[in-house]
């Protein structure tokens, strides 16, 4: 079982894949700061030669689906045309 998880204020836990954990961690380290998908791609996949922006979209989509299935309010918000941020 994965040790990577998101814990809510009510102690509900959402297990995270490595990439989901990386996304949440990156956003949470700068809570409130808006990150473009390109910036997230650079931070999360800096060692890959040709990372695809679509990866961020897929990771976020899977994470939102997982959170919804567990009835957990994901602390990640989108600002249309700007990017993503972690809200506390």
C-alpha cells in the first residue's frame, strides 16, 4: 500500500500515486501561488527530455476523479487561463 496520501482536516485519507503526490506536493509547497501547467511540467518532469503538457491534465483528471469517488474535497483549484493552485 502506498504511503503517499492526502489527509483531510477530518482525517480522511486519499492514497496518491507517485505523480499525484508530486503534483499535490509541488502545489502545496507554494500554497496560494498559481502555477501554469507548463511550470508544473518543468518542476515535476525536469529530467525528461520531451515531457508532454497533457500529462499534467491526465494526472489532475485522475486525482479529481479519485477524490470525487471518495467524497473528498480536493484542495486544488483552477483559474481559467492562468493555472492551478493549492488552497488551504
